[in-house]
């Protein structure tokens, strides 16, 4: 089949295009930003890329199916041509994945407000390290496994990141509804994506819909410590394994400790010791990600005896998830994809354990569709107060928001100052960079003996200031 991807260079779209190519389809696509690294990977796989959107070209190519990414909407020239003419079949990315891959596989679908990418990578990594050839589709850029997509062997599980965001402009269901879960991993549940969900109950509703399509011979792996997930009820139509630190959980995370040398914890299953983990990943949240991933892998294979936890010591994580860019005696620079208050708070708490006595500097870009509004502002205030010093970037697309709904940088700065946290911002991200560099170099010259840890939180590019800061201060 000839498949054309509209918006092909996005991370999810590009990885899905590679899966379609591996499955034997003829693949091409268009995008406005055809540039490395994704363009290089796609071209190397034999995928033809077209710069820009051109209905005349699309008509001439005459693919059997057009896949419309969820970043595209009405007004796009190729979208409008598809709707005007109805000349070609079109579908969403999640629906395509179901039809060409997931409908015939035993799928592990990893869901949750936080940790989806890392947990998906962990599950795929553990399956591979335990001698299987799983398929997988990871929404970020993993270090382990070494690629973000792989078709794998048909008898082995397929691991996919189950996003609750909508599927396409014409399909407002959550992506994960398409993914035919055999094992549904529910890592956590909080209110986010205020642009498509009304409130917490609305988010819980879509997660409940997901559990309804888990077969009776399947499993729900549930964070048993999460009140918002427990509120979903007993789920009597399928089997449930609860994971957490509480005594009521089936799989328990025990004896977690963290210090500058790393993190350590043990896992037990139904009261029996499963294994001990010593690794470099930060925080109790990553210990939970590991426990959820390992439990899902074990259930897909037949039980805890089928999965050794020893390989976790070698797991190196995912790019832009607490990724160290600079690691020197006086300065550590970390990049993180964090864009929700809980994620910021847990990461900052972990950094206190990893870097005792350091000056902890948080640099936050209000960028996501929810973070750039006031919806979670109170939570961001509490989270950022865990740092010693805070720099807040420019609110992304601030001109598209009314003043009374926009993230109020000045109010957050004032709150942090009252809490004893040094706080600053800039009219542009470039100005934030200048202030941050000046503070860093000034502190390096004037404050001896106290190292600085700088962590950048953004789900976007932060206008390039992260790499620029690392280059100027390394």
C-alpha cells in the first residue's frame, strides 16, 4: 500500500512512518520542517520527503491512504483538498497504527500524565534484554533501546506509548483508545491538557474508556498509590495488578534510597522478593516507572519469573528526561521535558538528594497548551519554590491568550521572592539566557565551594537557550 504522511517529520509521525516502511508499505510524506535528524533517518529508510504542502502534488502522487497528524488542522492546503474532493482515503495516526500493526499483536500500552516515554522505553528494553524481540513505538528519543521504533517479531509483545491527547482534528478520542491493549499500564493520572479536557473527571473518563477495552484475559497494571486512578473502581471485567509503595499493592517498591552515587530499591511480587535495582536514574518516580514497566513485561511473558531485573542497572534513559548536558565539579546542567507541576516537584526533590549542598537553579518555560495558562499556576508556584533560584522564560504564544487566562509570570516571581527564592524573568528567552549566564559566571567568581545545578524545564526548544547556556558555561 502507498501511504502518505501529512506532517511526517514529527517524532511520532516519523517513527510511525518508519514502522509502516518496515511493514513493507511504500511511504512518503510532507512537512514544513524537513530537516535533520528526522529527515535523515526517514530518507535513509527509503521514505520520500516533500517540503511544504501542495494539493496538486498530492493529487499527482495518488497514495492509497493519507495519514493526517494531530498537529494538522483546518486551513492546511492538503487537508482542505482532501475534504473538498474526497478523492483519497485519510485516517489518523493512531487508527493507522491499529490497522497495520496493533490489531494482530499482544500490546503493552503505557499511559499516564507523567513518565509515559521513559516507562515505554523501559518495558521495551527489559523485553529485549530478557531475550525477546518486541515491537515498540516510543514518543521521545531513547538511548535504550537505541532506536525509537521497531517492528519486532510478531509473536512478541508490541510496546507503545499511550497518549491521552486527541487523535486528529476529526477524531477527538484519546489516541490510546485505538491501541488494542492487552496490558494497559496506568502510571498516574492528573489534570492536564486543559485545551481538550474540561476537568479531572473528564481525564478520568477517558482512562475509564481505555480500561473497558482491555480483554478479560488481559491486564491493567495500576499505580495503586494514585487516588485518581483508584477512583476508577475495581475493573471487574479484566485482571488488575496494583503497583506501588503501599502495603496493599501486589508489586511493591521497597527500601528506596537516593544519594550522589545513584538510586537503589527492591521489588517484591505478592510478598516474594523479585529483585534489587541499583541504577543512575533519578528519583522515586523513575523507580515507579521501572516497577510498572517490569510488571507489564512480566505479565506479557507469563509472570515475574520470566523477567530478570538485572538489566535495569544498565538502562541509560531517554534524551531530554533529566539528561545531563554538563557535569563538572562546579556546574551541572540538566535538560528535562517537564511541563507539569508534579513532574517539576519530583525532579527538584530528587536533585536535592543527588546534589546535597548545591545551589539549585530551575529554569522554566511556560510552553505547553496548559502550562502557558493559569490553569496549573498555583502548582507551578509550589514546585518552583523547591529551588534556590528560578528563571522563568517568556510565555509561549502569549499573544494568543487573554491577559486574565495567561500564565502570570510577575505573580509567580512575587510568590517565589516571598518564599525566599531568588527569581527573575525576561521579555524574551534570549534575555533570560543573558541573566542566567551572568548569574552563573558571577557566582562562579564570587561564591567559592558551592556547586550550581541548573535544570531547564521545557517541552519545546526554549528558543535554543539550553544548548547555548551549556556552551557558554561548560
